C-alpha cells in the first residue's frame, strides 16, 4: 500500500514548481523542476551553493505550502548532466542565474505531514519512455492535450507537454507551466498510451 503522506507531498511538489528559497537570512524567488531521479534542479546563486541551511518554499511559506529542507550539489551545465539544464529551460525559459544545482531533499513539511527525504527520492518510472510519450502528446493538432486541459480546468489554448511522470503531465503555457494530474498512477508507458487513446480512464478527450 502506498503512503498517503508521500503521495500527497510528491503530487504537490510536481504541481508547484515556483516558489522561494531561503538561505543565510535571504529569501528569493526560484523556479525548479524535478529530475528523472527524483532530485530537484534549479539555476542558483553562488551563495546558495555555499549555504549550509537551505529551504525551498513551494509555492510560498503559508500553512498550505510545502517546505523542503535541501542540500545543494553543484551541477555542471556542460557536463554529463547538462540535459537537466536543458530540461529546466524547456519548462521555464532562459534562467537569470548562470550556476546550477541539484538539490537532494533531506526532509519536508506539508500540511500535517513530515516526510523524510529518502521517502521522496522516487525516480520517474516513465523516464526511459518519456521522450516518446512527449512526442505523442505534442503531435499536432494536440487534441488530447487541449481536451485534458479542459477536463482539468487549466486555461491553455496551445499546451506543450514538457514532462510526464507516473502522476501527471507538465505543460508549458505562454507565461508559466501547469500540471495535468492523471486520474490514476501510471507506472507503465503502456498505461499512458492507453490513457491518451481513451481506453484506460473515464476521461475521454472527445467528451471533455
């Protein structure tokens, strides 16, 4: 049986990729993505990389927000993991900062739940097939994505899928990103393809 606290925390994280980061008495806006291995990626300031205590607040520090205590590791934008920087750009455009970090979650607080980082370090089970699924989702005229946006009450005339994982699809809009949650958890690419074809879910694009 899956852990509700972990599932709810991860779902909120994936749906809220903009917020603030606190370090050394500073609090500045930040945009993040979730890497295929479950870690968080973002362009950062040098001071953040040197800070010992860093907290992500997504989307803010209100009672309903998510707080993540994270450890930052420098990410080489031209090294073996450079693709993660390109992935961030696909979500958010060109970054303001030139340094990059991989963030390992140490612990989290969301609503009444406190979850340790190890429980949240869940790789995307669709990672190997993600590129193929994105091509399928973005094939013109993108009727499925448009209908799915309508079903999820997400305002977007020309959605572009930039990420897909077991819990949903990330789309790029004109000025930000949005989350389209799946009605069920899809661990296999075949489940997503069946969902797109309208054969595995009560959601049918033509009826949205």
